[in-house]
């Protein structure tokens, strides 16, 4: 896991969301959960081997919702048990603003 200075623009929120992923160009989906999320990326529990630099097509679900946020991300770092994914796409700035707003209101996002 990255141990250097935290350079996030958005605050990280400890949250557990369900994530459905597929490596770009792949044909097999896999599911996992988040450990934390911010407007610029997400940390996921590592259940399948992925490598830094790979692009993931992701869908992030909140609670029992059947509607998810579709997004893409690039794997930035990988440890034995988790991976850091940086979101790709300018429309995700809205997600960051929402998470910051929830953090300021001290709303806990989890199941």
C-alpha cells in the first residue's frame, strides 16, 4: 500500500459499497467491495489478481440498490489485500462533491 504523503483533492470516506468490475478488454466480471472512496478514486478489497496500469470498467452500488454508478478507473497500486483505483472521467467530479458534502455533514456511508 502507498505510504507516502496523501495528495488527494477530495477527502476519503470509509465506506462499504458493492463493486462489479471487468478488466478492459476482458470477458469475465468479478465483484468486490470498497474500503474507502473519494471523488478521485476508490480502494477495493482485492479478490482477483489485477496489475497496476490496468483499466477497469466498474459499477458501484450503494446498499441494496440495483442502480449503480458506472465509471472507469486505472489501477494505481496493489497490495496483498487491496488495490487503489484512480477514476477516469471528468463527470466523476460530481461524485467527489457529493462525498465531500456527506463528510462535512458527518454522514456515515456504509451498509
